[in-house]
């Protein structure tokens, strides 16, 4: 169960510490990160991030959507390369 009412599910290869650093620097309210699942090959993890305020959830989703778009653009510039640091967020 999520600790706060506004929730995002995030599949990412990024270190959790990097995500927590972003949260510390950008959220007005409280937040909580829960590790839900780790891929068998350790290539990615699925996190549940919950927020006290809806505005923080919106800012988080926008920031990670921009980061994901940048990773895809960089990968597209180099043929046959996967998008490094690819994230997928759902809420």
C-alpha cells in the first residue's frame, strides 16, 4: 500500500539514490519510494513513488518523461544502441 495518496509506478535502470536526490531537491511535500520488483538480470527495477501533494507527482512525471525522451533521442543518434537510462512511468 502506498504511503501517500498520489502514486507513480516507475520502471528504471537508474540508481534509487539518483531518484531520491531529485525528490529531495524538487518536492514541496513528503514522498516515499518503495522497491516493488527487481529484474532477474538486474537490468532494471520497478519502484512505487508516492507523494503527499499532486503537484509533486506531476513535476516528477514531467521530469522523468523529459529524461526518458532525451535518452531515446541520444540512442537514435547512434544506430543500434538501446536508450541508456530508459524509464517508464505510469500512474
